[in-house]
């Protein structure tokens, strides 16, 4: 008798002709007999070549978005973009000057030029219209540590290089890493780091920002410069041990200014959230802080009282530190690339994840279509543009982007206006900041650090309330490693933890035992059904005189004596093989995964309690070489050693999967196992009734390409093994 053909449940029959309906008609018009229709045979249907309709301008504008949004710009958006750009500039100018001098150890002009280069570049290549790209505090810390290391290094190999030369070299390596990652489509890496890990590192960055400014705000920056390269703990210890030497006027100005700015920020928050005053976002508290402090410093001559001022920011005295027209590709700096590549890699990773946090937040809230690969390319181009101005690392910032949106930004033109405003400020306004106190300028960084730290308790409390204790531990571990060890150690530890968690999750096998819900033909995870029964029992409050027995709950699942149904709901690969073997071993010993392996086995394969094993392979969409070999060994052991009959059901219609099952010999072993069962049935029948003809096992719905041991459903496999399903 020929092998039965597979049914349409897995292999669909020949498709009917395609029905073409004009695009101007709705789908419902298909049923109208008088409308034009055209039928096509599937095999004769020829699709038009893609090249004939390929839109090269759309392809180019996909990677250079300015070609798309600029021609479509609407005049009614200009007012909002203009106000947002000016508001951002008033916020960015004092902030980036503080980041440059306090964290990155670079001249203030470097930070300002970096804002201009990054904002204009992202307007050309960026994919998120309202994202603000500029110097990042966390990566600026890494830059500052490298510059300090070279400044205090006993080796004089790079003594002739200025801080801007080192910064430009760092940015060259970082932009190359970002561009290569984007072109190779490594944007999927943004899913590796968890929120807890990022929050822990960002919280540590807040502490570092505050600690780096303490010497300046205490008036002890000259004494601190005489010390060798210090860690964050050393800087905190220095500030505590030198409290008695603090300059009282400098501390007074710092404390009073900080208190006033924090009060203004609190008032803005209250006005926006409780009273709905959206215009409060336009209050430039940082710019007002700089202007008022500069005026008071000039009027009351704070310099004569010992309060340090920033001095000439744009004059000829500091012309060599203007940060423009730096040549990072000079042959004398080639050896520097090797020394700074590790830091550039860490900055790329940290900056990308920081920017990804911003793009995901904006994308989910404002329905932006964000491509991580295109963002990598855009960030690479932004950081490539800043290398010629000796620039600071620039990435997306969620806080600044929210300010941009609240200020009325609609398109990337807002960041272009911000860049132009910063250029005007550099050209015409910087000379007026001669008397700006250094302690006030450093407060911009301190305020950002305080803002970051305010979020940490909320995050810890959130993870704790949802019983995410592992997330709390990760947050605290990364936080402490960054503070007590180094920023690089925190980044590396965070990446290692993230990779380890991904590997742990990917190496877990998700096989489980199927049980039948009574009086139905539905099969479900038996362990889950037991757990649901426990939950329902105790929730109802129907407790007996003693504790409920496990057998009472297992009885609610149909017990098929001698049969073990194992579902493989996932692709098998080398990563989850180890866990697959462990779980199969536990199933063989106990018949369930809910029993601890330390317990004695009560039923299993070894004592003959299990006669049949059915592998339900729906979901096993791929098999690699290692998993195929392991599966072959398992099936062969069941058949030849344990004398257990093996069958497969619902094997995916995948050519590669079925080819590996055939080539590896698994199909041969399974079919041989089923044939031996049929032979046993004939032998038993002949012994029972020698006069009667041996009865054949009835034909079932089996796979035509794999053989009679491969069934199209679990029910068919059970019927084939003469197991009553009633």
C-alpha cells in the first residue's frame, strides 16, 4: 500500500489563481460580478523587475534625510523651530562650556564648535527630526580622563600634543567605529544593555560630574592641579580633607547660585506640570545664571576678592586653543591611535546606547520610525565633522530633545537654528563673558549631575516594587564599579554582564511536557497546568484538613500511561544543547521538570515506565550541525538501548530542517522504531489468534517525505501507537 499523502494542514495544495482587482476598487468589490477582474496562474505570473521601478532619489534621501524634509518644509513650522533653536542655544552655550572645561579638560570654544558641527551634521543625516545631538557628559568624562592621563604621564612621547590634538584623535577613531558599525548593520546591539545597567552607569556619571567640580567650586583648582591623576574617590577625599582651606567667597557664590537655579528649575516644573504653563520652558535659567553672575563679578570686582574668572575666551592669548582647523591625520599622531583606541571604543558603545535611549524614547512617544543602523551612520558622520575642530564626543540627549519639543520644534531646522545661534554667540557674545566666575560656569555640569542622580532612587524603587531584584543588583554593581574603580571598568563590566545575560537566556532550552486537558483534544504544558491548578485551589480558599497533594492536581491533567509527549518549541542550536540534555535527563527520571534533580526517581525510562516518546516539533524551525548530532544520539539511545518507541509530530515544512533529519539518519532511526512497534503488534495478534490473519496497523496521516514515523499531529501519533484518546 502506498504511503498516504500529507494533508493540507502542513503542506498546502496547489494555490488557486490570483485575482487582480484595480487599485481604485475596494476588496469588497471582488464579489461584484460586473467589475473588471483578471486572473493569473501562479506559475505563469511574472513580476516586473525591481530595477525598472527603482527610485534612486528615494533611496538616496533614505540615507540623507535632508533631501526629503527640506523640500517639503512648511512655513507654518518656522516660528516653532526658531523659538526652539534660540531656546536650545541659550541652554547649550553655558552647558557645553562647562562640560568642556570641567569634564573633558578642553577649552570652552571646543565645546561650542562641537555643538555647531554636530547639530548641522545631524540635520543632514539624522533620522529623528527633534533629536538634539551635542557633547555628552558621560563620554566627556572619558575624554577628560585620557587627557589627564597623558598630561601626568612620565613618558614624554606625546608631550608635544595639545588637549585638542588628543581629543581630535579620539574622535577620529570613534567616528570610524560608529560608521563601520552602521554600515555592517550592527544596530541590533542596542538591545543588549538593559535599562538597569544603563541607569547604574548614568547614575555613577552624575556622581563623577559633581565630584569633578568640587575643587573649582571650593576655590582649590590650583592646588588640585598640582596633584597627580586622581580617581573619583581621591577627588572626594581631597575635597573633604581640604574643607578648611576652601575659599569662602567662592563657596558662597557657588552655594547661593546653585540654590537659586534649583529653585527656578523647580518652579518651572510646577508651572508646566501642575498649572499647564507651557511657556515656562522658555525660561533660560542657565543663561540667566551666567549673565547675572558675570554682571555681579564685573560690578563688584570679584576677581580682586580671589574668585577665579574664565578670562579671555576668544582673544589672541588663547588663539591656539580655539579648536578649529585641527589636523588629526598628521603622521606624527599615528602612534596615538593605538593608545586611545580602547577609550574610543568605550565612548562609541556608551554614546550609542545613550543616544539609543533618547531615540527610542522619542520614537515610542512621537511615532518616529527609528533605524538603529542609520542612527549609527548619522552619529558617525556627526563625530567625523567635529574632528576638524578638535571636538568633543557628541551624541543624542533625551533631556535636551524634550526641551526642544516643548519649545515648539517640528523639524531638524530647529537644531540648524541652534547651531547658527551658537556661531553668533561665539562671534559677538563671548568677549562679554570675561568676568564669568569659573565656579558658576562649573555649576552647569553640577546641575546636570544632580538631575541624573534624582532618577536613581526612583529606578531602584521601581525595580524593587516589581521584584526585579536582579536588576537592582546589576544597577548597584555597575554604579559601584564605576565610582570605586574607574569609568572604563564600569563600561566593561556592564558589557560583560549584558553579554552573559544574553548568553544565559539564549542557552536555555524551552522544551516541556505536554498533557491533555480532560475531555478535549487540546494539549498544553503539563507543568503549567499543575501550577494553574495550585493557584486556583489556594485562591478559592478550598483547603482540606491537610495540605493538597500533588497527585490531586496532576489528576486534573489527562494521564496517558506509558507515553511521554515532549514539545520542542524553538530552534535547536549549539547554545541550548547543554540545557536540552539536562532537561531531557530530568524528564526521563521523573516524567516532569518540576521535581528537583536531587530527589529519587520514581518513574522513568530506566524502569520501563515509559514505552512511547513523541517529539512535538512545531516551532523547531532550524537545526544546526551540533544539535542534529545530539538529537540523533538521543533518538538512537531511546530506540536501541531503552527500547522505547519514538515518533515525531508536526515537523516544520522547512527544507533545511527536513534535509538534516534525513541526512543525519534520524528519519531512519524513527521509522525503524515505528516499524518495530508494528512488528510487535503483528506478533501479539498472531499469538492471540493464530487462525486469524495478522492485523496491520491502520494507515495514519503521516509525512510523505519523511516516513511513517513522522505524523501530522499528536493525535495521529497516539492513534498509531494504539493509545485510546477517549
